[in-house]
């Protein structure tokens, strides 16, 4: 018998033990690797969940910001329209103001002319009033003279009548 025949059981035992050690070593290695992979998977899952929550939060804030931005854009458009309307009204008001200023200047000129005419006619009126008062005084004086002359005429007429009566009484032609 040869060495192999005598030690075959030992050889098989060593072979089974070697295979067992290799399988056990491989199992430990793969279990360690699997634990590391599982740990990394758990960490990655946690990070993914955190990133998902952050993404949801960011989406919410983004949607809120977009809504606010849309509202702001609408406000800006509304203010643009309001600005355009007020600008148009301002132009119309400025035109009316210029027209009113022109009318006011024209009215001031007419008022100045009217005031000058009024002063001129007031002066003439005062002159005419003075002349009229003088004439009224003259008329009054003439009335007094007329009354006095009328009284003289009446007195003279009565003297003439007396003289004519005397002449007739005396028979003189």
C-alpha cells in the first residue's frame, strides 16, 4: 500500500477541512462585505429619504415662490396699466391747465382793458358831473335872473299899462 492508500482518510479530512476553512473564510469575507454593503445601503437610503424630503420642501418653496412671483408680475402689470392711465390723465390735465392759463391770461388782459376803460369813463363821468353841476348852478342862477327879469317885466308891463292908461286918459296919440 502506498502512502496514499494509508493516508487517504487523512488527505480527505485535510481536504474537507481546507474546503471548510475556505468556505468559512469566504463566508466571513462575504458576510463582512454584505454587512458593509447593507450599512452603505441603509446610509444611502437615509440620505435618499433626506434628499427626498429636502426636494419636497424645495418644491414647496419653489411653488410658493412661483405663485408669489406670478402675483408680483400681476401687480406690476396692474401698476403699469394704472401708471399709463394716470400718465394719460396727467397729459389731459396739463393740457386743460394750459388752456385755463391761456384763458386766464386773456381774461386778465380783458380785465385790465376794462379797468382802464372804467377809469377813463369814470374820469369823464366826474368831468361831466362837474360840468353838469356847473350847468345846473348856471340854470339855477338863470332861473333866479329869469324870475327877477320876469318880475321886472311884470313891473314894467304894469308901468307901461299905467302909462298907456294915462296916455289914453290924457288923449295923446
